[in-house]
C-alpha cells in the first residue's frame, strides 16, 4: 500500500510539471465546449426543448475523460520504454502499484477538468435540475467512466511501444462520442450508423448523465451504462495484467 | 552450488527468436569485489545482467545471487540487489532529492529515513548543490551519478552496473570510477559490465570476457594482460612443419594462431632486444620465419585474440585460470 502511495505521489508530481499536457487536459475540454456551443450550437436542433449547452455537456465531459486518459496512456508507455521500469521491478515494486499511481493521477486530472468544464458551462447557460440522489448518481457514473477509461488507457499504453502511438488513443476514444447521442440525436444520423450509435457504450452513459442532471426519466440507461463500464474495466484490468507480465517477462 | 559466492551462474542460455544471445554462460563472483563482464556490443552482457537481476528468465541454466535462486526466490534476490544502467533510470521532471526520496520509500525506508538517506547520498556523490534542481537540467555525468546513488538507497549487498560509463566524457567517467571503487571498499559486491578494457582493468579484481554469448576468458586483470600483451609479434612461417614447431614452443606466449595462413602472434613488450631474442629462440636456423611484424595491441586485438575462430578460442580456454 505504501508503494501505491509513493507511486501516486510521483505521478501527481510528474503531472503537475508537464505543463503542456496539463494545459491540454484542463483547457482543451473547455475550448471544445465553447466551440460546440458557440459555433455549432446555433445550427443544431436537438428537439429536446433545452438549450444546446444543456444537451451537449454530458458528451463534453465524456470527451474530456477520453483526452485525459490519453495522457495516462502516454505516461504509462513512457515508463515502460524508459529504464525506470527495470529499476522499479528490481526493487520489487509490484506492477499494480506502478500502474495505480498513473490511474490515481488520471482520475485527479479528470476530476479537475470536469469541475472546470462544469463551471464554465454554468456560466454560459447550463441549468441542471437534478435532485441530490440525481447529482450523486451522475457523479458516480462519471467517476466510473473515468476509472474505466483510465484503465483502458493504461492497457493501451502497455500495448504500444512509442509515446506517439499511445497518443493515438485520444483519437480512438474521441471518435466514439461523435457517433453517439452525445452531440446530436441519433435519429438524425444515416440509418446504417444508427444501430451502432444506439448500442455503443457512450450513448447509455450520455443519456444517463443527461437524464440525471436534468431530472428527467432515465429508464434502464444507467444499468446498461454500468454494465458497459464494468465490462471495459474488467477487460482492461485483465489485459493490463497480461501485457505487464508479458512486457516484463 | 556454493553459498560462499555472491553471484554464481551455470550454463545460462537465452535466445530471442532465432538469435542465441547467451550460449552457456558460467560465472562465479566472490563477495565484496568488483567483477567486470567485458565484451563488445551484442556480446550478451545486458542479457546476462537482466537474468541475474531477475528481470528476465533464462531458457536453461541456473543462477544464484546473494544466496538465492534468481527464478524461484525472485523476491529475496530483489531485496538484496540493485541495478543501475546505461539508461539513467530517474525521472527528469523530479529533482535529485525527490528521486532519491522516492527510491528510499520504495526500498522500505520511513519518510524520515528516506529524506536523511537522500541527503547523505547527494552529498556523497557530489550532487548536494543540485539536490533541488530537476534532473532534466543535469549533465550526463550527473544523471549517472544520481542513478548510481538511487541504486544505493536500499543498501543492497550486490549491485549490477550495466555499462555505467558508456557515452560519458573522460572527467565524468573518472568521477564515476571513483565512486564505484569506493563501493567495493565498503564490502558491496559490484557486477560491472563494460566494453572498455581500461575500465575493467582499473576497477575490477576479476574480469570475465564474453563474446558471442560465451565466456571466452576469465581471470584477474594480470592473467588477461598476459594473454593480450601490450605488443604482439606476428610471425609468418615458411611451412606447416615450422608452424607446428613454433606453436608448440610458444606455449602460454601464443596469442593468435592461424594454421591456414601460417601466422602466429606472440606476446611481447616490444623492445628491440626482446624481439631479436624471440626470433633467435623460435627460429635458430633462420629458415622457419619468412617475415615478421610488431604491432601495438588494441582493444580490437584483444577481442580478436580471444574470439578469432576455434584455434584462438581453444588456446584461450586452455589458458583459463
């Protein structure tokens, strides 16, 4: 446990000092939201009767969790490529402790960027109507998403050999929200993609967050979302365990 | 296997795909000395270190480090060793003090002990002034010194140094040599890999020369120097009868022998009188030697002498100490 804390302290310190990455993780989501709401929002009619910022906020939050996770993929990859992983292993630091430090830093970065995005969204017209349980459920679901994305990113960082490739994670993850109900209603998409858009993990997560924050009915969406996230988390944990021992065999 | 040895390996083999990197390596290192594994690039030095430091498993063979089996007692081995290498394993974004404090905590020290140990090591390695600077701003030599300091936080009994001075300028190498020498004086066993004969000679009391995944010579620096003297007298013989006679007479002074080209290299100090005496001794009738040349032994010659085909190798092995 003490190893986990030491590795977490290390990851926090490294994160704080990588100003360019930190700027990307914190400022990019805010800029994206301003872009969507300010430039595209006028042309997009969601048919939900709410302002576009209210519609799009959950999607922006998920997008920024993806960007934040890309930094995790890069830093895990850099650790594995540099000599420091050999030092940690020859000191008998367990693999999970090494990865847990990165995960903890990833979660902290994401919470910071989420709060920032939320604050700016409120300034430009986001009006939630959530009950206290609704708030807690939304926060919990978002945390579960961040956790699953962080471990997925760690597994991806173990799977690729270069930081450039690890950074590609961002594009893969950033694509999924676009083909979901995060930015535009699925019903407005071409027919052949609607099936995919309805049944991919981002859509139930977005719908749950939207419903919970606005106090509208969510149906079974949160359970579908949790099942997806649980599956992604479990698969990522297994993959990162396998990849770690294979990379270090 | 003996418990008296700090490091003992028998028949280590390791292949990566079709490439056989280690082809039956035997090593025996008594405790408290600096031991050098000397070899050219690609000889298998790093692979050997990684197996001994529990980071890689051998395909065959066994090894014990600090009294524990490297495969079955990994954790016990890891608690007794540390590893520093050619890629300084420290964080560029942390300061020197932060890096050492982190390593101390991972080595099981309390926060207070870790801080004290970091301070002590920084002073000892001449890094006290740079303690609170980020490692990214350090010079190459400073990074290696910090890396070495980091490997000492857990007070290991066996330290593996994989090419610790490769790529450094001479003053930085000399500073590092000083530190490595001090380690052995304190009773730590140092297992050093290097491609520099000079470095092995200066630091180590025992040297094993590795090439093509095999140990081709093993002994004290003095033993190896006899094998590869400062100068070499190359004789080209008149015929194979003369070649055989000279080779028999040469005994331990023989450095290279090539029956196909009828050449024999003899160890010499290179003085004119000695050359004349050698020629008289090996060719009293003045008919066996067709021509001769004298040249200074370089590091290339050392490896050539130790690894040039079967004739050279069998000769070297028979002179193993």
